[in-house]
C-alpha cells in the first residue's frame, strides 16, 4: 500500500488516528508540554522470505494529543540482531507526521523485529517472520494474515442492534477475511457511520489472528445509524450494520433549567445562554434534537420584545443542552423565557411553569 493511500485513509478524523495506535508510548515533550505519541500505522506482523524485502513498507506517524501530525522530528530505526537491514536507518517526519522505511529481512528463518524510536518521545516495535515459503501467496492455507482482505468475505456486525440515545453503546465487530474465507491479521480497519450525533470509538490497532477488529458506537440523536468499514484504506467491506438509536422517554424530562443563565452585560455585548432538559433529580437528560426557543421581556412587561434581541434564539438540544449566543440592543432590565413545543406531554410549550430567568441588566 502506498503512503498516499495510508494518508487518505487515516486523515478522515484525528480521533481515528489516535485510536489506531498500537504500542506507542505517550510522553511529554519538554519543550512543548504536549502529550505526543508515536504510532505504528502499517507494516507490522508481515511474513516474507529470508533475505528479501518485505512487501509493505513500515509506516509510523507522530501525533499530538489531538491526533495532529507533528513534522520535522528525527526518527531512528533499530533492527534486532540478525533481523536484516532497513532503509533509511534514520529519517524525519514529514509535514503530516509520517515517516516510512523499507525492511529487508535477515538470512535466517524466524521472528525479527524493528523498533522505531523518536528521541524524547518513545518507541514502537514491528515484528516480521522470515519463512522459506514467504507466507504470502501460494503455499498453503495457513493462518490469519496469509491472504489479502476481500470485501465480499469480510463482515461487520453490531451488538446490540438497538441502543438508547445518550446512554447506550453498540459494539461494532469487523471480521476481515481473504477470498478463501480465512481470517486476515494485521489489517487496519476504520469505521464510518451516517446519521447525526454519532460518536465512534475506532478499533485499537490492526486485526488480530482471528481477523477481528472491535470498535464502539454511541449516539446522542435518535434514528438509524448505518455503520460501514474500510480496510487498509481501500477495501470497503461489502456489508453494513444498522444500529437503531431510540430516544430516552420524554417523560424523563421534568423541566427546563438554565445551565448558563443571562448575566449583566453592556449594550450590544454578546453573551452565552444555555438551556438544559433535566429530570426530577436535576440531572441532564441527554436528548438531542429538542427545539428550544427563547424570548426577551422588559422588566414588568407581559409581552416579549424580541426586536431588541439579536443572535440565534432558536436552537436544538445536543446531549440535552441548547446553546445560544445573543445580545440585547437597548439598555434596561430584562428577563429571558425559554420554551419548547417538542414535549407536548409536558404542556403545549414544554414543561410548566415556563422557565424564566432572573432579572439581568444591560448598561
């Protein structure tokens, strides 16, 4: 696989890169104070003929705690005694944090290792087996990792197939097989999903000897989430898995509260307001997609005067919280009211009594 393909597969999300790390050590760079990690991306657990170069190059990536590549860091490749040679022996991470090398196995059959080391950060180790049959192609059906991933033979499942928004989690299992149905080890699996509010925890490292890689799906929004899988950046698993996310019962919502209430501000100053759905104990109900709208009242007036209110006063909840950024264009003393029409079982405009803020002043 080319480095270009690896980049296109792994650049989908920073989170996916961070979750795909295997064997790296996270330490602190003295000069930056950031958590940095070296990740093995490709080339581990290969099988090749003694004295010959392995098919896939070894690829590592240096990333910060948010999964962003770190450029221009020196990297050293150290081969175990008898393990052959690697080119180049030293290198520098590129603009996206990648470094790559070619490994030629030693002359003796058996297991060999190469360690990639970034001084001051940590190491990650690659293993390869030197075998007279080459392990790859034609000799005998053996174990996981002997063939190439096949989209039609590989599968993806979700367990359970239905979860509750905000609290439930589905385990996503991808089994990578070759065209003969044998499990393939060492394959890098990346998950994707349609639908709003989805959080995917990617598989940690490549597939094991059973060809499996396991991740997790959570969602804050109800609806069907269609989960897909890509293998080594190019092989799209033919199957998809559907996880049905159900909404928490609306009856769990007892009332609205201001998590961030309005405060005294200057005329025309933008300020945040957050309205949350809470249960009878005051805990946030993580229900997304509930439409909340706010109105502005001058102190002592019974009708709102929203002409004085600027900013987006209509927002949907995310994980039970609606966030507003607003400003008032006239000096005075005011009250905010929050309503929703999406919880009719609790009243025509949401839980009653309606949620009014304390008086705040605009100078």
